[in-house]
C-alpha cells in the first residue's frame, strides 16, 4: 500500500513538473518523422495480465516486423532522428508515468516484456515477476543500461540476448522481487538518475547482495 501511495503522489507531481518538457516534445514528434507522438505496445504485467505500455514514438511504425524484431541495438537503423536523442536520454520512457499513475506499473519493478520476450525467460522469473507490478525502471534497467550497446557489438545478437542477457537479467529481477522494500526502491530511483547522467559508472557495488556477473554473464555495461 505504501508503495502504491508513493507511486501515485510522485508520478502526479512528476507529470506536473515535466509538462513544460512533455508538451513541446509532443509537438516536435507530431511534425517530424512519421508524425506519431506515442507508441503503444502490449506488455506482460502483474499476474501475467497484458496491458498497453506508452512510450514516445522513436522508431519506424513497422519496426517490429523489420529485421531486428523486438531486439533494439545502438544506432538501430529503424530509429527516427529525434528518437535517437530520446532513447539515449531515456526521455522516451516518460509517458509510462501515465501507466504508473493508473496503477498498471510502479516507478520501480521488473521491466515489462513483450509476450515473445517473456516466453523466452525461465519459469522461476515468470513466477517471481507475477507477484509485483512491472516498473518504469528497476535493477535490470540499471545494470543493463547499456544493453543496446552490448547487443550492437555482438556477432549473433539473438544468441547474446538469449544466452547472456536473459539468464542474468532474470536472476537480477528475481532477486529484486525477493528483497524489494521501500528503501531498495529509493536506491534504485537514485541509481537510475545516476546511470542516465553517468552511464559508464559501475553501480553494482551499491546493490549489496544482488547477483554478480559470472564468466557466462559478463558485465552488462559492455566493458571487457
């Protein structure tokens, strides 16, 4: 209950404070690219229920059917010019504040996946994330903030995602569900801001007890 109250109050204030940024961006998106402002996509939510996640439109409308599918990499050719900036700064995720406000998501939690990506994760992960609302950010987002960079340098992107990213991200998100608390959420909110400003910073040391990378799961920041 405390988490939901905090989400609603913080999100309402954020939408008011960010409105001078959000409305001009909406106008820019309307007159650039393909003229789309928002992108809605079905994602897996709490208890396995589907909901429509809201983002600023940053990619071609047909991008899910183009080469690459659900996997996006750095400098993805499907990304629109303004979209590159929005994705790099994570501003494209801000419309999800609406999903948080109406109770479909939380500020912090496991990132919601498409059905296809969700089905690729182990059952232990699915059982864990079904217990909580998905998040605007979370431990997986913080640790894998350079996921697109990691994938862009991979010879086989799909194998890299399935064999490296999925197992480690699943272990991180499962750990979060088992250990989540108000104070862990506050820490992850702060770390989210830090990695946006300083994306190369190693924040793993601030997440005491969280699963560490192994030989099979190299550092998610893409460093050697």
